C-alpha cells in the first residue's frame, strides 16, 4: 500500500526511527511513513488514527484498488480463513501486493466463524447495508425496526491493516520479524 501511495521510507537512522515519538497526529503522508517505518524496523505493531480525512479516504481508495478482482465483491473473515487461504493460488515469487476486505467487528466475525462451523446463526448488529450484503447467505441479519428510533448506521469503520513478514524490505529498511 505504501508503494502504491508513493510513500517513501524516511531517510533517518535506525536509532532515530526506533526512538520516534508516536504521540503526534498522523496528518500527512510523511507522518504515516515515519510512524510505519518506526514500527517496521522494530518489528512492532502500531495502531494510529489518520486525522486527515481526505488523506485517509485516498488511502482506503488506493488499498481497495489493490484487492484482486475476484475478491472485490465479498468480505472474508481472517478468523475463519486465515491468511493462508490468500496464498493458495498466489505465485510465491510474485511482487504483486495482496489486499482484501475483511468483515470486522466482533459480532460479524463471530457470526461468520460460527456459520463456518455449521451453526445456524442470526446476528443482531448495527451493520451498514454493504456489510449486511456481504454476510454469508446462511446468516440471518436482524435489524431494529424504525420505531426503535436509532440513528442511521454511521459511515463504515475502516481499519487499514498493513502486514509484513520477517525479512521484508521497504526501501533500505528490513523488518526483523513479522507483524501488522
């Protein structure tokens, strides 16, 4: 994703990257690259909100364009499928990035998992129309009637998760261990 966005690793020493203070806001591509690089060289997980809505929407759109065409119309649960399912037909020598949509939130993830195990599942959760449309057909989605007076379902909560393997390179930086 970083390559597709044109984000370059910062030209800082490993010591400077490892000492990076993550308390600042992520507003620019440079902020994002620096924060990611800091975790990448340490093999550390980092979770940060991007405060620039326009930039974040651009990142989501760019990431969505990395999703292979046969995965664009469905969600999957990483709990059920695991990452390995995405490597079944992947050429291990390929440098093409792999991306996918993952249906998140505890309720839908548990519902998909239970359905995969053969359970009859009904889910009562506040899901967007898009999320409901991508649930497996064996899951019955229950919604509150308008009389409940609930506000509309908010914009989808999107998390961009960038995973990397041990030894993976980003520019001249090398990840010492796998993480996300």
